[in-house]
């Protein structure tokens, strides 16, 4: 019997009666092999978006759709509850708890409408309601199925800074509190059903860890308990050669290295939140991605040298996966006088950092006559004006000619640790794109040489991913 397993279920995994039946069986089976099982769950699929849309409408004074939202939320949770909880009193109790959370959404949205704005703090209070509902639903379903379980709010023990919507945990306090809350429950053999996505400041104000952050919650809990393994249950058979929604021929990678998955996740593969990897690698915890809808499939195992089994020196196997991030823009600072000004890059990135934006990709021509980097489209206008302000003197003196942003572009990334040893990968990538009429606007190679990223026009995204995926399939 192994010791501690943390399993995280995503939104679709708790989003229907059939999915919840599978989840119940998966948890039951896990108890045969694992002494202590912790379950982390996301909100039911679609709920977080619905909550945040309600807050956004409320901030514009629109609350007329709230009654509709109220009934959608009831429908999403009660349909499964009615089907899967036989005991009348337990069913009524869980419905009452979920109803109370729906009422707090209404109260929050009304308050937002009165204020005419939704602060990041208010948005976190709203967004956290989804997981607070789903844990109650799942715990009640498991109890009804005869497994002793308890809904737990991670705000009790995941302590974060006050960076609302993208909060960072304080691992020291989180370790103490998580053990204090969880160990007594686990020692009794009870299965804690914990909210993903949520933390709280030391003062107890609810924060969230960023969209898709339930994976990260599982990694944090796994790290601090500590667990032996963290398994991420989702709606595909593990990490695949690319997003199967774009390329239906995508296949599952039985194993992948931490370095490779880190690049894939960072560059847009939604299957794993990029922050998930570090806490588990640091603590030597096993990570597995598997499919709630196909539980007998082994999924993907993360290994410290996932490249060990591929023929790293054969060019065909070098590219292992392809991914894309959409809705980016390239910001360029350009001017022939830039050559003489010291510290332009430092000042430029300092300015970008002061807007709270991180930059996924940088390219610089060696002439130093321009600096070019990608940022998410929605922040591009803010960044361009911040840069124009920072470089106002240089622009006036015509050392800098202009600061501008392109239309929407995508960053397409090929990943594979075999690249490090294989010459000519970039060439193959370029010619493949050329053959498929995809124009490359910029390029950057990851410092670890595990990835190459190319910037393409947003209209070319699918073509680029499909074309590059052929490099893997051809092998
Ligand atoms: P969950 O709700 O379980 O967290 P997500 O929607 O966040 O699930 O992530 C799973 C989705 O990630 C898949 O349905 C798939 O469309 C997408 N995806 C993107 N890139 C990949 C990839 N390389 N491998 C597998 N899935 C991917
Ligand atoms: N429910 C949150 C979201 O939709 C967190 C998650 O699903 O991981 O972003
Ligand atoms: Mg996810």
C-alpha cells in the first residue's frame, strides 16, 4: 500500500452525471492502493466563466441577466445532485449550501453594480464561488456512495500574497496550515475534497491562483503534505503531441520530461497549468496526467529524463510536441539612435514589468536598432503608452522613432529535448512552415534549447500547428 496521493479533477471531470460517476469510481479504486487520498476539484465546467461574466456585466450596471445565471448555476449542480444523491436529507442539505453560495453571487454582483466597478479582489470573491460549490457537490456524492469524505475550503490553509487573480502562495505558512488541517482528517481515513484555484491572504481575504489554477493547487498541496504522487485527471488521454482540438491525429506521449512539459505549458498547452511543475519537481513528487473518461489508459507520466527513451539523435524524433498561444501582439521599440543610449532594454522591460505584465518572448536584432517582444493583446495598448511615456525624451530627440504594436499574432512553439543535440532543427521547422505558406514574423529559442518559438500571424495559427505536427507524425 502506498502512502499519499493527491488527485485533481478538472471542470469537465465534474461537469456531468457520467463524469461524476467515473470520478466516484476512480476515487474508490484509488483507496485500494493508497492509504491517504486527497481530492482537489475545479469548478464545474463553464461555471468560472459564467461567474466572471456576471461580475463584468454588473460592473457596467447590468444585472438583469442574474436571474438567468441563478437558474443556470442551479441546473449545472442540481441535475447531478438529484441523480447521484439518494439520501433525501443529504440532497436537500447540499442544495441549500449551493443555493447560499448562489445568493452570495447575487449580493456581490449587486454591490459591484452599485460601485460601477469590479476590483480584482471582488472578482476573486466571485470567481471562488465555483469551486466552493463543486466541492460540496462532490463530497455529498461520495458520501452517498459510501465513502467518508469532507468538503474543505483551501482558503483555510493556502496562504498567498494579495496579488488578486494571480496570487502567489507562501509555502512556509501554507505547509504548517495544510498539515494542521489535513492530517487529522487523513489520519481518520476521511477523503478531503478540496477547492482548487483558491487561497487567502494572511488576513483571510480570498484570492485565486490564476485561470486554470486548480492544477497548481494540487501541486501545492502535494508538495506541502508531502504526497508521493499528484495525478491530474482531465478530459484527454494525457499530454499529447498537440492540442487534439486543433489536430485530431494528435497522440498521447506516454512520458515527457519536466523540462519539456514546462515549455509546453508555458507556451499555451492548456492541459497543465505552467506553475504546477515546479513544486512537484522540487519535492521529487511523481506527476501523472490522465483521462477521467478513459481511466484505464495510463496517460502521461512526467519523468526527470523523459527524453531518455526517444532516439534523441534521430532528427525525426526530435520534435516531440507543438503548442500555440493566441492573442498576443509584438511590441517594437525602434530607432536608429538607440545604439548610443545605454540601458534601453533594461528601461523597456522595467516599464513593462511595472504594468504587471510578463513577457513570454523577446527577440532583439544584433544591430540594437530595435527591441521586439510579445505581450498579451489586451495589455498591448497600455504597454505602448507606458513605453512612450518612459522614452518621451528619446522620442522627442528622434533617437527612438516609434513604439508600436502589431495586430494579433500567435506564438507557436515546438518542444523536444532532443533538439539540444541535433543540428538543423530550426531549418526543418522553417522549411516546413515555408512549404505551407506560413510567414514567420519573429523567432526565439528557449534558453534550455528544449524549444523553438515562432511568431506567426493569428490567421496562420492552425496551419502552422498542423504543419509542424506533421514533423512529428512523419517520424
Ligand atoms: P481541465 O478542465 O481538466 O483542467 P483543460 O481544458 O484546462 O482541462 O485542459 C485540457 C485540454 O487541454 C484538452 O481538452 C485539450 O483540448 C487541451 N490541450 C491543449 N494542448 C494539449 C496537449 N498538448 N495535450 C493534451 N491536451 C491539450
Ligand atoms: N475554475 C478555474 C478556472 O476555470 C480553475 C481551474 O479550472 O483550474 O480557471
Ligand atoms: Mg485546466
